[in-house]
C-alpha cells in the first residue's frame, strides 16, 4: 500500500472570484488532480481559500509546488502536512463549496475565530483539522460540488 499524506493550506485571493471564475479554476484543478491521482476539497469564503490535497507525497508536493506561485492568490500558508491512513476525499478529484462565515462561525471552537473576521491563513493546525473533520463526518458534505469527480 502506498503511503499517503495530506497538505492543508490557506491563501488569500488577490481579487474577488465570481461563480464563473471559480468554475474555471475548479475545472483546471480537477483535470490536473485526476492526472496526478490527487484528491481533496476546496473552500472559498470572502476572498479566502482553504484547501486539502491528499495522495502520495510526491504527487501532493508537486501539485502544491504548482499551485503556490499562482498569481490568483497570495499569502499561501501551509497549515499542516502529515501522513494519513486513508483519504477523506478520495471519491473527488476536487470537491468544492462556498461556505458562509455564518456557517463556519456556528461550529463550536471556530465561532470565536470567524466571528472576529479572521481569514483561513490564521487558522492554525487544530482549527484547520476541526474544519477537515467536519467535512469528513458529513457537515456540509452534501453541499460540495463534486462534479467531474475522479
């Protein structure tokens, strides 16, 4: 069995993205992720991105190395990169949802953070894992756009 990792990172959009632009970004990501055998999910809220990439270390690292310098975002911050026993989003090349600050703020342990208007880049490992766990356990999972899933 191949070793797996996930890389959780956040970034700030350099400008506001409308739905059409997000669909283009997702189409590109899904195509490349299928080719690299990388899965994951992407959240977008108020100009902030939160992304989880998962797969074999070389594939995840190469995908992140390609994404990090993209001019559509800045302040790219790796929150966590660690081995995982199994994929949380293995059925998707890239699941996506736009989550409101109110929905995130309703989560115990995050309501103080998002209530202050912070961005994903300031989350820290514990809070990032809380969001990841919420998705893995089903919260908002039905809202994820997984079209073109691998």
